[in-house]
C-alpha cells in the first residue's frame, strides 16, 4: 500500500468521523429543542395542572404579549446546568409512569415536596432563570409601586434572590404541611 493511498484512507476516515459528529450534534440539538417546547413539557397528564395555573398567570398572558414557557423557568441556558436539568426532569416521567402524581389528589399531596425542590434549586442558583428576564440592574424602580420599589431596592443589598419573595408567582403556592410547621417549631425551642 502506498503512502498516498494510506493518507487518502485516513482523510476519508477523519471526514466520516467529522460528518458523523456533525449529524449527531445536529440531532442532539433538535432533540433538546423539541423537549424544551411547552407542548412536550405538558404532554404528560400530570403537567396539565401546572399548565392551567400558568395560563392564569401574568407570565403566560399579559399586555406586552411576552410569554414565559416551561423551559424559560425550569431549563437553564448554560449547557452543563441544562443537561443536569434534563436528567433530573426524567423523574417527572418516572413518576408519571408509576402513577405517583397521576390524579389531582396525588399531585396536591406531592405539591409541597415538588415546590420545595424547585425553590431550593432556584435559591441555590440565585434565581438564574428568573434573571434571564428580570435583573435588578435592569429594573426601573421609579416605575414600580412604593412597596415593590422598597423591597427590590433592599433585596439586592440583603443578598436576596427572586424566589425569596416570589414563591407561587407562576403556580399555586402550596400550604406548608402541618407536620413540617410543628417540626420547625420544635427545632427553635
């Protein structure tokens, strides 16, 4: 085998590997985009409950016509956090299949736990997804009512993040279970 023939085979192999990588990356990107669509997110029966709540919210329908979808609030834009969120979202499919939250009653029974996990994630990442639309630096406090102006003006100085004050902003805020209230009361005693 000549040196030219060997080099040609190597170039063909490199080209095929490169082309395969491009096709894989394209299909992967299409899959990510598809799973970020609201229609996909709410295709499970159990996600109809939070969808109905969102549809009654200013994040869904408002005077400006700007609409937040499931992915805007629940899927990070940076790649690594996005992949982690996608893997973690598989638990929703798992619980749909198991029937853990497949009725309104079961969903309500799990609502506190589900909301608490989302709130903790948002607190830990400084409400990153909220800040893609709402950022202290971009707020015109003079356009806000007196209460919001005072709270937003102080929140950044206090190190607060969006979720500290805005729990239940897009979905119904669950009542804290009574047994947790009692546990917290005994912890402080």
